[in-house]
C-alpha cells in the first residue's frame, strides 16, 4: 500500500488513478490517514467482508501447511510444537559449535 500526502494526491491524481489499479493508496493530511483510494472491486469486496474472509482462509491455510498433511491440533499445540522445534534447533547449533571448538584446536 502506497501512502501520499493530500498535496501529493492533488498534484499527482492522474498517476494515483493508475497506481490504484495495482494497490490501494492511502492519503494523509497532517500525518493522519484521511482517505484510501482503491478500485471499485476492492471497495465492494471490503464492504462485503470478502477481504477479511480471504485473509482468514489464507491464515488457516498457512497453519495447515506448517502443521503438515494429516496432522491436526490447536493453535496452542502448533505454538508448543514450534517452540520445541526451536529448542531442538538451538541444541543442535550449540552441539555443532562445540564440535568446531574441539576439532579446531
């Protein structure tokens, strides 16, 4: 998402109309967001909540991919598994570093 000031938006309106075809444009005034330019399709999707649903579905798909095929479990279990994976990675890295110290002397 690109952000421009209200003065920039006034001076570059034609260019922003082209830009908005690729991504929404945020317009600020005195450092505060005052407007968002987006395509009519994006506005309609947002109005109907399609954007939120798509983001939720993408998040669930990412969790499913992370968990692997056929593995179930809650988000809490996912976080516990990830923490255990990180601890195992840290132990492996420490062992590898310790091995280098002893073999290097």
